[in-house]
C-alpha cells in the first residue's frame, strides 16, 4: 500500500531523514516517535510533498509519489491531508468555511474567489462537524474556539478532503490532557470507522502506545524501532530516546495516561 524505500533528506551535511525504509500494507494507525530533531516532521513533509527528498522513493498503491507533478501532485496532496500542532485554521473565518477549505483542491479558482460552495459540500461539512461533536460552533469564527475545538475543526477539514492518509504532526502537543484525549480519540475513530491510514508524529511514548497499531521510532534520521506497542520495551525506548534514560522524564510523561480510553479494547481485539 505505502512503501517508503531508502528515503533520505539532507539539509547540507545534515541528514534529517537518513535512508528510511517503511512498508505499510494496510491502513493502520501509526505513531512516529523520537527526540526533537529526529526527522519526524521531515518524513511527514516528504510524504505529502511539502519537502522533496534527496534520494529514495515513495510508492502508494503502486504509484511513484515522488514523480508526481502539477495537478497529479495536488491530487496526491489532497489524498494525504495534514494536521498540524498549531491547527493552521484561518482565524477570522467561520468554522464551516474553514472546513470547506478542505475542498479547495478540487474547485475552480473562480468559485474559490467568490466563496461559492456547493450546497452538498456545506451539508457534508456540517455532518463532519456533527460527527466530531462541534457542529454547534459551525457559525463561529475559528479564533473563538478553544485549542481542542480548533484541532477538531482541523480534523474536520482534513476529513472533508476525503483523504486516504491523514498525516498529523504533533496534533496534541499544544493541548491540555482532556482535549488531547478527545483529539486522539477522533483520529482513532477516523481510522476505525472510515478505514483511513493515520500517521501521527507524537511527543509522548504513552500516547503512541495507547492509540497506535504500530510505532516507528526515529533517532538522528534513522528508523531504530518499528513494531507493535507491545514490542516497545524500555530497552527499545532507550534506543529511540538515548541511553541516558532522560526519556523517562520528558518523553514518557503522559498527558492522557490517567484517563479512561475505550480504544484499548479495540486495540486488544486487533492484536
Ligand atoms: N528546512 C530546513 N532547513 C535546514 N534544516 C532543517 C530543515 N528542516 C529540518 N531541518 C533539520 O532536520 C533535522 C530533523 O528535523 P525535523 O523537524 O524533521 O525533526 P522532528 O523530529 O520533527 O523534531 P521536533 O520533535 O522538534 O519537531 C533537524 O536537525 C533540523 O534542524
Ligand atoms: Mg517536528
């Protein structure tokens, strides 16, 4: 399904991503973990072509993604929607319009200029907001919402694109524990219910453990762990975060550790 082969991105002498090979054969929820500077964001940015690789290849369903240009590249970028730590909404625009922005890739420039959205798209946007529990805020400006609500709007915008892959770069790093849980639950749901692949860069090991089917650990641009949460032992965590044990303080301190999570049951079923 998704094959990343010997992928490298160098910035001068610094290899941000260094000869990474990852094969994903079905839509899963995947967590990418690693210390700051490990190359997590660069990997995601290459997947949706915000960044061009130095060498290596990316194939999705047999298609060479790195070769795409023009309209084909834009279509691919719609196929893998991106969610960011800072939400990246248009603050003064209302929530529904922010979600409808998720359809921009397939609308004409003229329609975009005059904010002409088909009625069916508007209904769909509200349905998605409803599903994420924030339809009541549809008419508000994005900036009037809490961080957690804004991130759910960003997820709604991503789902509006009907993507095959959802790429989330530290989606909960700016959120309090309760909102972090809601957002992770939502990401898990759009995987479970819609069958979309989700690849999320995550700051804490426990979040990756709790929510993901597969965890990829990066260190200095390389993949040093690729396995199930159960295989992610303390020793493996040391390989990822360094041998000094400092990971136990920062990387594993979990914000949503203490909250109940029904996903665990689902995960157990899958295992
Ligand atoms: N545009 C750029 N120009 C130069 N160097 C870059 C650029 N983007 C990333 N890097 C470097 O590449 C390496 C990997 O960065 P990246 O942002 O992918 O790490 P990360 O794992 O996402 O870190 P964090 O957890 O802090 O977000 C770092 O050494 C970083 O300084
Ligand atoms: Mg990053």
